[in-house]
C-alpha cells in the first residue's frame, strides 16, 4: 500500500503475557529427527595486522593457518607456541572447535573461495591489531557480522603502537566502526576510550543469566587490566549493547572493560586489554605477562565463554562440555502465519486480513504502522529455546512506503530479543523505509546464543508523522536442531 494513511480491520489479537513459557505440548515436533552430535564451531584468529609486532605475540600457534601442524593433539599450552596458545589449546581440547589463523601478509575477505575466507568461519578474533584495516577488509568484517558472524575485538591502551606506524588498537577499532561502507553510524553501540589504565581488577555485573559471565567454561567474577582501556556505551544507537565488567568505580555507560553487542544477525564482544588473554609463553625474545592465569581474575573462563557465545554455542552449547549434546528438531513458534489468533501479543489491529496489504500465504498477516501518523506498533511472542540447540528464526518481511527520501530512515522496524524483565538482550536487525521493495523478503537470524533461555521475540514499528511506511510480516518460524 502507498499513501498517507490507512484503516486496519480484521482479527484483534488477544494479549498473552511476556513471561509465558512454551510447554512441551505446544512444540511442533519434527518426526524421526535424530539427536545430533556437538557442532564444530569455526574460529579464525587474525595475524595479518601486526599482532606479533614488538613484544606482542598474539597467536595461538606458529603453525599457520592450521595450528594442528605444530601439534595435532595438544594437551598443554606449550604444545603450541604463542601468547594465546592456552586459549587455542583449551578450545581444541573440547573437540567442538576448528581453529585457524589468518597468516601475516594475508587480507581479510568475505564471500570468496580461499580456506581463510570469513564465510567459512563462525567467529573472527582480532587480538590487538596494529595496522589499519583496508576499506575492503572493513566491508568484509562488517558484512560478516551483519550476516551472522561473531566478532571478538581485543584492544589495548592508547599509545600501544607496537610497530610504530602511527596507529594503535584504540584508533584501529574506532576507525572500523566509524569509517566503513556497511554501517558507520555507531553500529555496535560503543566506542573505545583513548585511555591508558595502569592496573585494576574490573568486576562483573550481577546477572546470573548472562552466558558470557556464567557459561560452560566457568563463572566470571573479575578480569584484569595491566595497561588497558575501556569503552563508552551508547545504547541509544544500539540497544543491544551491554557492559559485563566495569573498571572500579564505574558503571552504566562509562568504564565498560568488557562489553557485548549485536549487529544484524551477528554478535560482538569487546575487551579493553590484551593482557588477560596473554598466557606468558610465546616465541623467544618477547616479554610477556601471564594474565590468563592471574589468581585475582577469571580471564580464561571469560575468554572461552565469550568465544562460545560468539560462535553460537551459547550457555548450554557444545563449546565447553567436550562431548555431545542432544537436541530434538522442532519448530517452536505458535501460529506462524497469524491464522489462528491468541499466540501473539500485538497492538490492536496489527494482525489482520485487510485487503490494504497482501498476505504471503493464507488470509491473515501482521501489519505494523502504515498510518502516516506518529505511531508505534508491537508484535511479540515468548519462546523457550532448549539448551544444546542451534536455533534459526525465519521471518518474511515486506516493506512499502510513501517516503520520498533515498537517504533518511524516518520509519523503523526493530527485530529484538527481550528478556523476562523486559530488558533488550539483542537487536537482530533494524529495517526502515529505505528497505522498501516489492514482495516479501526472507530474513534469517541465528538465535543459538539464547539456547537454554526463555525469551520474547519482539517486533517494534515506529512511524513518523508525515508519510506512511508499512512493515508487513508473515510466515515466521523458529527452528531448532
């Protein structure tokens, strides 16, 4: 529909509570689906941006791209050589991870055929890069995350220019987030502070449900700063950003030493210092510091839990257990095509059989906004994602608009995951009048990081006061396997 207003009619949805659990009888179970073995999570560690310059040795092994070339069955940190070898060996020993390194002299790419192309990995680890990413590399990184990849950004203090090229990790990460061709408008909801903090043991927030702080590799109470920095959070730009550990005396949006966020279908983690992942061992001639085993911190658990979360293993995934997990294939959403009523909570009139728009299938669909007035419409459904499962949300979305601009997002639709207290756990995507197109487009999101939790899937449409934009949703599904 194109125009300045509309009248919605049809089915009015009965509201259901946000805290409602889906019981086993509500699941639409697949037939004859076998339990699956632990998923192999594919992790790429970057060594193409001077990660071994000066005293740095931020590699998991000297054998690159494949660390197994140095030792195919490592059991101790020195079985591989590098200041990150403890991290790599711990993941390798679980049996649930495939690890590779992007060697020096290579470039980050996405969508190609090389063995180290980002399309072949679930998570990219950037352990204190010391050279700027090229424009093509920044496009590759951002698209990788937007399409479901995990990004682990490990910074260091301002002035940590180990190769004396004029750039340090603080500047390099801020350049990535503010100077790329995909989304340079504070896409992750934080910026890295230009600070050099000598020493501290930042404390974790009280959140027993957070899979990074309370994951399968252990519980995190503190981390370590040994010359590092923090981040300033900007939830107005990305409500999915969350501070997990804070510099002593700080909280809220300032002094976040470890933070997580989302972008598109992907996840992001930030750590303000490289010392916590340094295991004190590496190549000859480097001066290293053993933060991995710091007795006053839980840095190993923090690094490993975060890796599991970024890779989609989540709190109950295959990352930490070292064995198999079982998951019965199922489709978890009720009333996926809005034909029955009662399963979804919605603003009055959103679920409709109006002829003003067209369903993708059946007679009913969800129509958010489209009034040409300052309105906010919502659509939501609670769901429990079983532990040990991979989860994929599929939504078919049609957007049409009367807005004439080609550059300004006046009207938006946010797709979010909300916790039991109403806290936004993650923003999967934000669409706008700029996404208008004929017909429905399939949108797919990875929700594996929420395995073991009861969450609410929420769509929020916000419209300006002049020209209409309609966000039309139909044929949804949340498949686990």
